[in-house]
């Protein structure tokens, strides 16, 4: 009877073991990605054992992530583009690398219980060379366009970041063409931006060389993007009514600073507006203006043509303001955006005799933009909410005048335009 009991227990135990073996499955525990520790990100590495004038042994360290039991350390030489890999079962590895060289590195976590891997972030560092008074700049890093980006044909702004422990980068050389690596120098820049023109359906490769004050150079990785056909841009409508100066009653006219000698004889004439003093007078001060609907924060571009065969003691002003043109004795000069003097010669660094063309070309020849002008040198302007009237409008004023002088045969304006920049 005892033998039968022993036999029953033995058979039950074997059955249970076989049953558990059939139902169990090996679980997959993928490793987590490592957190890098040393060499530090974007720093000089001054630790390690010097092997020779050109090499040192550096200990790369990282944390031990969950479920990882082995690692692949990947090191990339940013100067030459070569790379090497080292396998380790510990969270560190000693590697002999070149001195005075920029590198990037990352760690791949592996697990014997999973086919999956995980890669850490990539850090860059500079492995210091023999002591020197000046450091080589760090290789530039792309900002825009991003790697493999698609951009519209036409003008593209290349942008990157540059850094140097000595903070003495003086310029950048930008190389760009349709081959990798690029060999055509597109130009140089003292900032971290450079404008280029690209053609649709072409891939572009570009690279930046950073140069410091004593001539040390570092070369970035090769960046790339592809140009595509841009969406058609509809031209913006002119927001200025009767900008062609045809006299359609869209403009308002006001003589200011009225006195006995201040008289005007201004009018629309053959598709232009003519400023000229009344016969026999030597003083004139008048504003041609209209109210325009605009939006705060949007970019606009202003343009206007002006011509004169020569005047004496006269001027032409353009400004945008929210002040209504009501007071006859108000000067309306605050907030002036553009000023052309014509005093028969150079007066206070500004004076033009005859002129004909865009007002922004005219001022480049004789008058700089006033301090506080809202215009840039090409007539671009952006209004803030505080610039606008309660109705969301801006007042465009074009003022001409002379003091103890004359307009000669007349001061003419035409093609006044304010367009939204798309």
C-alpha cells in the first residue's frame, strides 16, 4: 500500500512539472536607454591617460539602465567623419582616441533576454590636446533647415549655432552645393545666419566652418535639405486708396500753421500730386492724409515715388500715426518716419537738390531715417496695437512745406502704396 502511495505522489509531481513547463512563456524585458555621464556634453575633456602627443585614453561612463546587461559604445570623430564601436558589459569603457579633436558619442543598451535595444542621446565633446592659449571652436550645429527638410524654392535662410570656450568666433564660411560633401563656398558670415537662393527639385548639402580670432577652424557635419515648388503667392492689394494720385476724393487735405504768409496752391496734376506754394508766398505747410485699416502684428511695406527739379528751404515728410488731423496749429511732426530735406545743399548731414525715384532710394543718397522711425531701410513696417486708433486704423500723413523758400517747379508724389507682406 505504501508503494502505491509513493507512486501516486511521484506521478503527480511529474505531471505538475510538465504542466508548468508547457504553459510558461519567456517574457521579453527590453533594456532602457542609458543616461550619459562622461565626457560631458559640449565641454572640453581634460581627463584621461596621455598615451602620446596625439592620443589619450579616456574612460567613457554612463548609468546602468534597467534590464541592460551589455552595451555598445559608439564614438564618432567629427573632424574626419570616422567612427568606432566598443562592446562592454560594464557601464564604462576605456578607449584610446585622438587629442585636440572633436567627437560625438552615444551608448546602445542590450539585453540577453530581449532582441530589442535602446540608444542614448548623442553628446559632443572636445578631447583636449596639449595646453594652448586658445581653443578650437566647437563644430557648428544645424538649426534650420533641419536635416532632410523640405523647403520652398527661392530664398532660404540657413541658420546654425556656433560656440567656443574662448567666445572668440569671428566668422563662418558657408559651403553649399548639390554634392556631398559640398565644395563650393557660398559666402562668409559674421553672424550665425546666411541667405541663399535654391531651385526646386534639387537636394542641397551645406556645411559651416567656424573660425576664431587666431585662425583656428572647426568643420561642422554636412547638413542637407530639398527644395520644392512653393505655393503661388497672391499679390497683396494696395491699402492706400487712390495711391495712383488720380484725384478721386480719397485723400484729405489740410493746411496747417496758418498765418498771412502761409498759402498753398497744391493739386492733383496728370496722375501725380503736386506740392507748390501759392504765387508770391515763401511759406507753406500742408498735409495730405487718409485713414487706413491695418492689423497689429502684421508686416507691411510702404513705397512712394517723389520727384523735384530743385527747391529752396523745403521738405517732404511721411509718417504713420493715430492722431487725427484736426488742429490747424499742430505741427504733426512727432512720430515722423521719413524725412527728405531740400535746402539747396547738405544741411545737418541731410540735403538734396533735385531727386526722382523711390523715397527709400532718395533718402539713401541724402537723408538717413529719423531716430525712432518705424520703417526699415526698405520701407517695411509693423504696427503694434498701441499704434492704432480705436477703430483699428492708422493715419498716413504726407506733409510738405517750405520756410522762406519755394518748391521751384513743384514737388510731385505718385504711386503711394501700403501692402501686407505675405
